[in-house]
C-alpha cells in the first residue's frame, strides 16, 4: 500500500500546514514537525500502510497548540477533519482513523493508540534524542513558566524528566523498529546522575536565556 505521496498533497501541506508551526513555542517549531514527519515516514516503511495518510497525520499532529497544550491532541484531530481540502485526497473512511491517530499521539495517554497510524505518529513524536529532549524541556519551561527563577525551572525540568522518561514513567514506546528504546536507556542513565543532570541543565538554561542556538 506504500503508494507515493501525490505532489499536490505534499505542496499543500508544505505551503499551508507546516508554516503554522512558526506560531508555537520553541519546542514545537517547524523543525519539530519536520522531524516527526521524517521519523513517521521511516517507521511507515516497516508496515503495509498508506504513506499519504502517515505524512498528513504527522504534519497535522500538533496544530491544536493554537488553542493551548492541554487538549492540543483533540483540537489537532478536529482541525484535520475540518480541512475540506484534504477530501481531494482522502475519503471519510480514511480521515476518521487519521483524526483518531492524532488524538492518540500524546505521550500521557494511558491507552494504546487505536491503530498502526496512531502508533507510528506517537513513536515518531517521542524523538528520544537525549540532547534534543533536554533542550526542549528547558525551552518549554522558559516559554510556559517565565515567572519561575532558575532553581524553580530546574525543579520543574527534573520532575518532568522523571515523570515521563524515568523507569515507571508514563512514556510508552510502540514501534520495535524505532531507535527510541536505546536512546531512552541513555536518557534514563543521565536522569539518574544528579550531578551531570544539573550541569547539563545549567548549560542549556544559560544558552536559552542568552539566546544561543
């Protein structure tokens, strides 16, 4: 079923959907959605799936951030379903599972995604690169909690990493072919090293506050 993505669909998403990410926080900019698309397409190669559906799900997965983070996965699914232009390429029978896949991508969801499409985008969205994950965590804290001082930011940073990524954390991996398991083990090792974690945070915090890339 891995049929090539129609050029018109690719152009529509590149010109009208991806640019919307410029309006979101630093952890969810255009580089983020492009990385999720790239990872999604790589994971899709292991399964008998419609790659146009995979590509589109990945592109729309965080658009709901326009209404805030708490329900962004629900809003993102609603935005996809409401986009009449997508009906040039997809049927109602395809759009519904695409909406559900977006709803299911959030890491804090307790249930497994309802389809392979949801598992692909959820796994791709994990992007467990320790360096990227740590930087995005600092960026999120500075963007959403600007009133916090450095000590409070570190406490939030450490709590988030433990709640989500440490042993027993809520993050679940769904696709065995991804590189995330190995990267997660590396990240967990760092989380357990309090001294090194503080050092990494200090460096990232300083860079972000100074506007360094």
